[in-house]
């Protein structure tokens, strides 16, 4: 499964990961188990600094960083839009 995740990340996000670099993750708010590709994520860092549960709750939604991310992961926009509508 880690090989499949590494392949998807390489293809979809242009992030080269080996299966050994794919780690377990407890989500963006995690302090311990965090996916290796997210350690330096600017979007995650921004949400944490603003003490937000997720970006859908941000008054600046959707910022330039998030919009750029949506171009590589349109499903993320759909999910956050649904969350935002429920607020």
C-alpha cells in the first residue's frame, strides 16, 4: 500500500517519495504521526497558526496557496466547499 501511495503522490503532486518515506498520519492537526509529504506544508502551517480546524473555516478561504493546491487536487476543493456550506 505504501508503494501505491508513493506512486500516487509522485503522479498527482509531483512529489517524489519512496515507499519507505510514506508514513502513517493522524491528520493535519497531528503533532506526532504526520505524513512525510506534509511536514513542510505551508497550508497546514497556516491553518495551525490561525488555530483553524481546517481551511474551510478560514475567513480568507480560498487563498492563493489553497487555490493552487486545488489545481492538483480538485477533490480537496469539493470536500472543503461542502464543509464551508455547512458552517
